[in-house]
């Protein structure tokens, strides 16, 4: 009976620690990057074509 109680308590503690790690990771890792990427205006004809192909 003691062994069963010990396993039960240890499994509950392991679950709490496991969920605590994921909660900490949710706060530590950024969801999305807030930096805006600036794209320079294409100068030549080849750059315009390349830009048009990439944005499709």
C-alpha cells in the first residue's frame, strides 16, 4: 500500500513539474517576430522581374 501511495505522489509531482516547464517555455519563447522587414524598391528591370516572381 505504501508503494502505491508513493507512486501516486511521484506521478502527480512529475506531472506538475512537466507542466511547469511548458508554462515557462510559453512565456520565454516569443510567439512572433515584431521586427518589420524593409524591402528596397527594385531599380533595374531584372530586379523588378525577380521581385514580382518572389511576391507571388
